[in-house]
């Protein structure tokens, strides 16, 4: 039965995320896993708990990350068997580091009993999510809170806590439901001394969630008022070229690629005269710096239409240590000159650089397609007039601290450019978009997203997706966005909520150690 429950939790958790999107399931998904830990008896309880957590997490990760096989095999030219092995290894590593550790700590500290420490489980979960954001360069893909990206009232708490606060509430509710089931299973009656305590916890948690929703409704109204009363605004045009990934880097297709972007840009200009056009990541599949022919076509369009253009392109710099390549975004001014360049700060391991090359030599093809990149520097906003753009390229949008850093530096518009063609027609583009929603809420900024094959979108500061495209179609979006300059608690102070959770976990650890010493001294 414990194994069955852990498998069930893994499936339910996976189904709560896009594109399956059964978000309400997340609120009960981990009850079976917690119940499986409680059922473990006899020898090696901690090891068994770790294994059940590993199994549950492995299943969830395979459901969420199956698109890795598509990216590696179809677009990375990696053998199918090796691609499947890559997925298995990634899911196993994530499960071993986080899911297994989660259940192991629960068993160690609580020994599977309902001890009244209802905060312990969500605190451990949040701390592990935070570790996941940074450990080994970080991979915070679809943390638990992201499953609720469509519940705009609930996720407004991210202005204070980032996505971790939403994860905390979900796991807190799972824990409450688990304790209620265990209590009923043990007593079969409400006539027990535990009942008033459980009832008090239930009321407290429901008040907390209700208060969060009320706060969210009030915040959404306030945010709408801020947007309405912000005088500074700009019309942006998002251009989705829908360039086939298999042809994108072929020189034969470069002319067609530029022609497609210029044609769509003209359509967007004819419709709304946007002041700022945004093309996706590596929209120019060549080195813009050293290709005067294509560069002149692009700058000529910009000059003749008197607008600004932000576009993705690989870039390079010569230094004393040699040639360095970057995944970059260029800002071109109305005169056709480059006003600034942003170099991607947080690179994708195995996609944009290959860590431990002597070990992972068989994955070299993944980076051979476009080369190994160097990370850019922090604090590089792209600016013109009263517009300060915090740029996030592809993978960077999943890291909350990067956009908060940009807003703290003065960004009044967040732009993310991506090439989700690598994902194919899988759930990954939907998952990627769901995480961008939180960056808008956390920082009270418009987030505009230009993707090669979709999903391009405009997200307002309350997290509402106000405009979006479909996958694999040439398209454009034009939208007038407000340039907001206020700071939220999160953008100003960062991960204070996680810091509180770390302190609580340390308190639990100290109390656990004290209790053990006390019991040993009594013996």
C-alpha cells in the first residue's frame, strides 16, 4: 500500500501542471504520499521513506519533463535511447535530491506521527524548492506553486513571497487533510482530545487561505488602478516568426527568416504603429555584429518606420583570453544604431554550455548546434526614453531573483524572448508560460513574451494573460503596456519568506535534537 500511495501522488502531482492543468488536484496530490510514509513500520523506516519519496517524485518529473526526449532527439540530434536515458537521469537526480530528501526528513523529524507540527511539512518543502533554485546552477522548473498560475487571486501573495508562498499554502492544505484523515482513521470518532486541536488548526488554515484570497482580490483592484493611472505607456509589437528549428541555422534559409520577420513587423506596424518591436531569442540566426548585409536590411526597416527594435542574436567579444560567445538581445534605436546589448546571465546546462565535458562527452552535439556560450554580467538594462527594459532570455524567466534584480535596478518593463521550438508540440511551452505569469505578479510589471513558435504573450501586472498566440503559426501581438516604477515587497526585499522558513526549519532541528537528548538522558 505505501508504494501504491506514493505512485498515486506522483501521478496526481504531475497532472496538476500544464498542459494537463488540473490545478485543483495539487491541493490533495501529496496526501497519499504523506499517508504512505505514515504506513511504514519495522526496520529501515527512514530508507523506505526516502525510496517512496523518490518514486513519487520520479513519476512526477517524468510526466512534467518528457519533452526533454523531444528536445534532445528531434532537435539536438541525440540518439533516441540516449535521449530517454537523459530524461531518466534528470528525473532520477531531481527525485533523489528533493523528493526523497523531503520524505526522509519528514520520517526523521516526525517519525510518521501526527505531532501537531503542521508547519513542518510545508516549511521543508519550501526550503527544498529554494535549494532547487540554486543548487548545481538551479532547475526550478514547475515548482508546486506554478500549478496555480490561473488562480489570479491566490497568486497575488507572490508579491510578498514569490512562488514559494503559494507552494507553502498548497502543501499546508495537503498536510491538514492528511492529519484529518489519519485522525479519523485512528479514532473513527470525534469524541477524542485531539478533536479540538485539529478543529482549531483547520479553522486557522482556512482563515489563512481565505485571507490570502481576499488580499489577492484587493491587490488585483489596486494593481488595475495603478495600471490605469500610470501616465507612462508604450505600444509594443511581439513578432512570432514560426521558424522551423531544423532549418533555422541553415544559411540557405537565413534570407527567408529575415524576410518573414520584416513582413510580420510591417503587418504589426500597419495595424497599431508600435513604438517597440520585439523579435524572439536568436531571431537573427547569424552573428548580427559581423553580417552587414542582413544588418542593413534590419536597420533600414527600423529607420524608415521610426521605431525601436529588440531582437535576439548570438554575439561575440574578443578578449585577452580568446573569443567569447553570448546568447544576446540587441536594442536598436530609431536611427538604426545599436543602443545596447544584453547577454544572457543564466545559461542552460547541456543546451548552451556543457558542464563536466569529460563525463558528458556524448552530449556534445547539444552544444555543437549553436556553440558554447559565456554567461553575461548582472544589471544590464536596455534603455531608451523613459523605458527601462529588464530582459530575460528563455530559461531565465524561471528564476524569480533575476527579474526582481532588474526591477530593483530600475526596470519598468520585463521582456522575455525565447525559442520554444526546441520543445516541439509538447506541454513545455505551456509550462514555460505559466512561470512567466509569476514574474509579472512578483514585481507588478507587465511581462511581454516573444517566442519563435509560441506561445507569445502579454501578461499584465496581476498575472492575467491579456493576449497570446497559438503554437506553430506566424503571428504578431500589439498591446499598449503601462511602465510602472513602484516596487513590491518581493522586488525590494527578495526572498525574506524563504529566510523565515529556513529559521523555522532550524528551530525544528534544534527542538528535535533537544528532545532526543532529553529522552536519552531519561534512559
